[in-house]
């Protein structure tokens, strides 16, 4: 189908005080999926599995890190590095060996290691989680930097959408702010204007 332009142009315009519900956000995902081919929906399935803690494991990461899709490979390499950074942080806090319970280490350097350490060392738990999700958001934007109307743009949208759903449950104000930011970023891309906050 490859209706990427149509999908992006059909996203809702939110008012500054809009309060998206889980139901309305679910409708957005259902709409996106209805416009994608079976092949693209399989990529969405893989992305969503990576946001389900019960699905994460060595088999998942081996599969996704060898995916033909660039977004999935890069995003989940980052995700694995970030999860390993969290485990190392906990190991240090609990006086355990540094590499205990570290999951398979992906190839390459974890470029965001210093930022991840700074986020993990915040004393306020909510601020720590926000900082980690800000890192995820930045990574998604970096991966999608030169993507406009392709499946990786849609996968990036859905990955940020997952962050929003999490924050709507944890902190509604943060979730609403992130949702507005996501729609503005995608609309800016659609109009050919780079969005910078």
C-alpha cells in the first residue's frame, strides 16, 4: 500500500489543552495499521513486541538486530545498550559485579553512554525516567533524521507513541506535552519544515 504521505497528513491536529485518551490514541494506531501493507504491519508487530517486557529476551534481540529494517536494528541496538546501562547502574548501587545480568552486548559503541549515566544518576525517580525517555525520543529523531515518507518514519512515530502512552499513565501532563510534540514534529516533516523545540 505504501500510504505514508496519507497517514502522516491524516494525523490529528491537537489544541494546546487537548487531553488525548488511551482510546483516541488507540484509534490512531488502528488507523495507521489499516493503511499499511502486511509486510509493514509485520514490522510494526516486531516494534510493539519490543515494548512488551514479557517478549524481551535473547531471541527477540537476535531477531531484531538482524532485521533488514534499518529503524528496527538501530532503535533496538540503542534500547539494548540503554537497558544494559540500567543494569550496570543497579549493579553498582547493589555492590554487585558490574557485568552481572548484562544481556548480550551489541556491536559498536554506545554513543549515548554518558547521557544515559547522567540520567540514571538523577536522584528523583520521575526525573530519571523522563531523562531516559528523552534519550529514547532523541534517538528516534536521530534515526529518522533523513526519513520522510517511508516505513521508518511510521515506525519512529509508533515508537514515540509508545513513550507517550507510558507517560499518560504515569504523568498525564507529560504525556499530553509529548503527544503535541510528536504531532508537531510529524506535521513539520510533512510540510518540509524541520521542527526544533
